């Protein structure tokens, strides 16, 4: 495909908690110590650097979603075929390339032999973005492209990345010497290796190789699409989660501390969108970026309904059981269809669903680190995560407190 390149990358240096964001493959691989979300992240400092301020306590949603100027429900008036949702992430990057605002976009293409495996690519033409639409499961060394991008003479770049990649990028961006870096972030949670993900697909279908699309939707169902054009919705409660091996989700993805990509210029997700996409415009650069889609994107005020406290408490109880090696509490079979019917109607919806998911992720971080890497807690858990879990009775002891 013209305008899409996958340059050869150095080997990764061995690391402990690591999602191979690419920093360990750079010339200065020791930069991991400063750059890594899993070592000693400093969100307040980076939020102030990127957005000009930290989270404002007077704007309560910033505790959950990070600093922002505005949020919106959104969709492209003409959805892009093959996109995960309507293709806002792709279209933003296309517009940046079309208008000459950037010379190259760093993002993930599907591997030639496996649509689910992400491969880091440099896209230098707008038409190349069509090849990278949609979601891959897994992580790959996106930031290892920074050096090849600079060597190719690109001065203004855009990066589409998940939170653990964007944190590291922000921590090292000054040293890279680019004229500008525009960041389109997506939320990310419950990621795993592509190999593990294939195991999950095999539990969902007798013909997993024919699944072309999977999404955890905000209406409490997983949507699957197949090669023959058919579609299937599976209620969350019917997912075979209890049949997954204990290490299905790596510790990194059970304990990372940024669900909504708080250091992006704009976050493009779906959690708060009630069936549409959800945009978090975080700073002036993000605002300028969104203005590139004028006339193409339909925006609305996000809704919010239901109450999150009950579901988050239930999640905490189940996470404690699972982390302790006990089986998850399963509902009797006859109750499940009733609850599956009720959840999209009375459960948390819109922004309340997004708040619930962010709190659940914070709960997981504390419970799993406490059990598996307690010594990491004082350096890895930012203050905002403790604030998110405080209503559920989780608080740091002396050894766990941030120093
Ligand atoms: C592993 C994962 C988990 C996610 N979990 C959530 C979630 O819980 N809640 C939520 O609101 N949103 C989540 N998202 C984001 C969501 O799936 C959509 O990507 C987002 O809403 C953008 O949709 P779109 O139609 O605009 O994307 P598209 O226009 O289809 O573009 C998607 C972009 O994402 C890039 N991409 C795809 N796979 C990966 C990957 N594995 N790593 C890095 N970049 C990738 C593509 O290269 C492409 O540039 C997740 C994304 C990933 C990759
Ligand atoms: S995730 Fe990135 S910064 Fe962290 S150890 Fe791995 S390569 Fe280094
Ligand atoms: S869940 Fe967290 S650690 Fe895992 S890939 Fe996503 S952002 Fe990175």
C-alpha cells in the first residue's frame, strides 16, 4: 500500500512490567526509567506540561477522565467502512495529512497473516489511513517508529496510540526534536497479547478465524461480525470469562492507571457515547484538530443515567475473589437473561457508564498490585487512583502511599 511503511525495528530490551511500547528499542533504551507508566509515572506534571494545568477539582469529571475542554457524543455523518466505530480516529489523521499539518502518522496496521496482530507503521499519505482502520488486540512497539520517522526527515508528526504508549511519548517528546507532535488517543483496557486473544475468540465461536470484528459495547453486549456479513450480540453476562486462564490478562493491563488516555490532545472512544463515539477534547491542539472535521462530524451533548456505585461494588467483590484464586460468583442461568435485559435499561449509561468503567479499572489496579507486586504500589499508583477507589473502602497503608 502506497504511503504506508513498516520500517525494521531493533529488538526489545528485556523488561519486567512492560507492554513493549517501543522505548526499549530506541538508541537510548535506558529512557524506560523516565518514560514508563509502570515504573514511576508523574501524571500531575505531564498533565500540566501537555494541557497547561492539572485536573480541576471544581470540574468533577476531570478526576475520572483527566483534564478536558469539552466532551461530546460524536459520529461521522458518513461512517468509514472497516473502522472500529465510525472512523473518527482515522479521519482526523487523514485530515492532518491532507492539509499538510503533519508529514507522517505513527499508528498500527493489521499484520498480513493475522488481522488481530498490530504492526507499527508510518503513514505518509491520507489514502494510506484506510489500511489501518479498525481495532487490533494486543500491543506493539509504536514508539520505536519515532527514530525512523526523524531519520526520514519528518518534522511534524501525529501519533495514534493507547494510554501506555502515549504516557511514554509525552515523557520523552522534548528530547526527540520534532517540530510538533499531535496525539490522537484511544481509551484502552482489558488488552492482552494477540495470542491470548485468539484463545478468547475460540471460546466465542466454532469458526473463530471467520470473526472480523469484536467490540465491547456500552449496552453491555459484545458485538461480533463475521466474514459472511452476519453479526452476533453476546450479553456480557454470557461471556466465557470464567473459562479464561488466570493469566489471560497480563498484569500490565490489569494494573495500568490511565483508562481514558489523559495525555492525548483528543481522546476518541465510545464508553460515554451511548451507542455513538465519545470525544474528550483536552486542549487547544485537540480543538483545532476537531475543527478539521467541520461539516463531517455530528456532535451532541453526552447523556448520563443510572447509578454506578452498586455495579462497582459488585465488581470489587468479584475482583477480590478472582485475585484470591476463588471462582467468580456466577448467577444462576435463569437470572442471567433478566439481568442482561435490565442492565442496558437501568444500569449506568452514558457518562455514568464511563465513570463506572474508570472506577472498576482503578479498583483492579489496587487489588492486583496489592496481591502481585505490592512493592510497586508506592511508585506506580497516582493520587487520583486512590481518590477513585476511596468510596469503595480501598485506601493506601503506610507502605503503599506515594512518596
Ligand atoms: C486494545 C484496545 C482497547 C480499547 N478499549 C476501549 C474501551 O474500553 N473503551 C473505549 O471507549 N474505547 C476503547 N478502545 C478504542 C475503540 O475501540 C476505538 O478504537 C475508538 O473508539 C476509535 O474508533 P474509530 O472508529 O474512530 O477508530 P478507527 O478510525 O477504526 O481507527 C482506529 C485506530 O486505532 C489504531 N489501533 C487499532 N488497534 C490498535 C492497538 N492494538 N494498539 C494501538 N492502536 C491501535 C488503528 O491503527 C487506527 O489508527 C480500545 C482500543 C484498543 C486498541
Ligand atoms: S512499556 Fe515502554 S517504557 Fe515501559 S518498560 Fe516497556 S518499553 Fe520501556
Ligand atoms: S490495558 Fe493499559 S497497559 Fe494494557 S495495553 Fe491498554 S493502556 Fe497499555
